[in-house]
C-alpha cells in the first residue's frame, strides 16, 4: 500500500517534534570501534542497551 503525501508529512512532523537524534563520528584511529558497531545487527538497540546498562551501574 502506498503512503500518501499527507502521511509522509505527518510522519516527518512527528519525528521532528517528538524524537531526538544523536550523531556519532568515528575517526580513522577508531576504526576498531566502528567495525564493532557495524557488526551489530541492531545498532540502535545495541547503543540503547549500553546506555541503560551504564545508567544502572551508576545508580
């Protein structure tokens, strides 16, 4: 089923107003970190899990 232009606009508006974005840059010296993250099947889930685990350790 095709998505209408109105639905696309509504989705873009929701994401713009309700979600947060974080950008991480990896420099050539951090190639090993990038490789590890790239190997994860769910990168977003992996990062969120690491953050949650870190939060628990610091409580």
